C-alpha cells in the first residue's frame, strides 16, 4: 500500500479541512491522543478570539494587551490625525 503525501504548502483553511477529513478516518485510540494534545495546546494558548492575516491565532489576552498599549499611546500623545495619515505613501 502506498501513501500519497499532500504538498507542504497548504493554507490554514486547507489544512483545517484536511485535518477534519483525516480525523474521520482514524481509530478511537488515535483520536483520543489527538484530542488530548489539542485540549492541552488550546488550554495553554488561551481563548482564541481571532486570527492574524497569516493565520496565527489571537487570544483574548493578546487583544487586551494590544488595546491597553493603544490606550497608553493615546494618553502619551502618540497619535496621528487623519491628514498626517493620508499624506503617507502606502505603496
């Protein structure tokens, strides 16, 4: 029996779909191992509330830290008005 491997360069969406498909083919013993690993990883990671454009998870703690950093920048006067932002070369 030969096993065909998928390309290594898959998008996050493709990998999630492939993992879902593969999990439907494994036995209960292996599924329990994967389940335990996923539970441990997610518990360590924290509550995921979104994803960055590259697919990296954003946790609730990350989001709160970003908001707090933004608030500190605003309080310190590190802000730009719309006219300054519009002058930037975005290419």
